[in-house]
C-alpha cells in the first residue's frame, strides 16, 4: 500500500517507510493513497476475537508490508492482561444505559498513549530490520505530558534505539513530571524546555527536517524517527479500541449490531479523534465525532466557524495534555475533506504557517460539520464534571475525561441527540491527583498536600486502588534534570548524539 504526503510533495512505497520516516520530507504527514473504505462492514465476524487478534486484523489492513505472522507476534506480546492489568485491555465502563466510558488507561503509564506506544517500538524495529536498515533509531519526542512517558516506557532498553523526550518544563503536572524524571533505562533522555508544548513540538519538527543533521547522523549510523502522533504507526493501533468498544457493546447487548453510536474524544493534537474518524471510514456506525477541548479551544472555534486561529492566548489548564494550539493531525483530516487535493491542503498549511490563521472553504466546512461537533469546558466546568460524576455514580474521572463529559452534556442539551455514546477516558484519575482531589474532597484534606501524598488520600476517600505504576514514584531517584531554552533544543540533540555516544 503506497503512502503519500498530505502536501503532495513526498511519497513512501509502503507503511514501513512511512513509519520510519515519520514526518514527510515536504513537511506533510503520510497517509495511505487508498484508504480501505468500509471494510468493517463485516466486523461482526470479529465480534468474539480477543483484543490482540482484533488488533492484528485491523493493523493488517494498513501495514501491508508486514506478514500476518509478524503482526500477530508483535501484537501478542503487547496487548496482554499483564501489561494492561485488564483482560479486555480497554474495558468499556457503562455508567448508565446509553453512556459508557472507554477506559484507555490500564497500561503501564496510565494514559491512552500506551495503546500505541507499547506497540510502536516493535513496529519500528521490525520495519527497520525488514528494510535492511541497521542504523540506530533515535526517537525524538515532544510531549504535553503523557506521550513522553509512554514512549520512554515503550522503548526503554530496546536494542538499537534511543529516546530523547522534550517536555515543557512548567507545562506538565507534578505527577507527569515525576513519572518522566524517574525514568529508568540506559537509552532514555528526558529534557525540559523553557516554553510550552507548541514550542517543543515546533522545535522537534525543525530538528527532524534539518538536512545537514540528518546526513551527519546517517554517516554515524543513526536515523531519527518520531513517536508523536504525526507517525502513522501511532494512529492505527488507536483505531482498534474504537472497534473494540463497539463490539463490546454489541456483545453485551448495549447496542444492536449496526446501530449508530457517538464518540466523544478529549482532544489535543487531534490524533485520538482522527483514529475514531478512521474507524468510521472503515465502516464503524459512528454518528457524530464529538471533539472536546479545554480553554485552549482553537478546535471548537474551527469546527463551528471554519476559522483555525492559533493566534490566541495560551492557557495552562488542569488538563495539560490538551494544552495545544497547533493540532498537527488536523492536516490529515483536511486531506480527506479536500478529497485528497494536496494543493488545497498545502495552501491552507502555508497560510497557517505564515499568518497563524486559515479559513476553511465553505464546501469543506459543510463536510466537516456532517461528521464532527465541537465544544469546550472551562476549568470550573471540568472540576464540576468530576464532582458530579463522582457524587452520582461513584466513578472517578480524570480532568481530560471530565472535559469530554462536560462537552457531551453540552452536546445532548444542544442537539437533543439521544444516540448511545462512548466517551474516551484518556487517563487514570490518579495521574492528576491535585485537581481530582480538589474536585471531590473537602478543602482541609487537600490544601498544602503534595501530589504524591494525595494519591493515598484519594484512594482512602474513594475506596479505589492506586494503579501499580504510580504507587512508588516518590521512592524512585530523579535521573533526568536537564532544562534548556527552546532555541537550544537542536544543539542539545547534537550534543547527545555526537559528543558522548
Ligand atoms: C494526549 C492526551 C490527550 C489528547 O490526545 P490527542 O491525540 O493529542 O488529541 C487527551 N487526554 C490525555 C490524557 C492525553 O494524554
């Protein structure tokens, strides 16, 4: 299956090259030339498959230059009950009839990124080996908090790889920071950036497309790859759990076969919701894709007006993994809306780069509205959602998922749509103990407490267990202390790669 760039200026002969390259040479994102449209029409035949077998089936539709056996072997070591502390990997918790939370946080770092980033290392190493490339893979990652940790865990001590993670030094939660700074593994580097996520992401993209650096690395037996959701190999594993959610609901009778459902996705870089959209294109009966944002509501405005304007105030919120103003994967959606007219995509992206704004032509906006609905939650509304769901259902939401819940309420109030709905629950509430505790507990219990101490408080108060990976974080030594200015990211990478190998 051939892959092309959303901007029309680059190609990859197959998924292997698309994955290894990450970002296309023209700055665009790789996408299959022919999308396997509608093939899930027969998905009910997959109803009784295990998660791992379902994943193999879906991956095989896109990653056509791996054999079925190769995919099965890789997937089989990853989606196990041991790694995801749940036999169904991504269980759907049905809160009440017609409303379920797809829990994507049972993996080793307690956020949905694990579903893709536990698998991606295997895909990349296998891809390199199959293409006869024995250069060391240098993973370069910009993170808004959760991708970094998930990538570090996925690649740690994997022979032939090294991971360099840049995170906004002041832009992640204490817990996320602690998770990353205590990272073990001989091949892991974690570096703070004085700036926000967008600056870190822009820095990484610039380093990627630096030709001289790329050539020098190649001579030294190294190549960059990306674990951000610009990498195709990260998106496809995310399609699997939307199919799984549908089949789970059909199995337990919450949905009839073929019955429509809505999906709500707390969104930042637009990767996770794009995976749901691909699920729809594959034939899942998804009615609306509801895009939930926090105060950084650039996507809400875009979905409502067609104007994408990143020239706006940047807010640090209690849902930090969504504190993003440049949603990279939106470009892949534009490509589909524009019927693969890469010139149109290129023009819009150029406008964004040069002016910080673009306006979607009316025909494309209309198509967008057919599939998507957008809303956002303020900080107060997010806390209220956590408090309300806990009071009514004794179910804990993390702040990102709470944004999703609030926007779901807004959607139903606004449209009257009663279609059964699955909300993607993107992180464990224990990853964000300060805001969760503030939302559900008395002030005296919370003020002045360290985040790590709050884990215990929340656990006692709610009678729910602290996830194993978060339990002993305070006992682990800090191993990564470096912080650099955004403009020094490239030099830092050069130092790491060429001074002390
Ligand atoms: C990454 C992340 C998001 C946003 O996902 P995108 O794919 O970037 O849209 C939402 N919630 C949590 C907890 C995350 O880690």
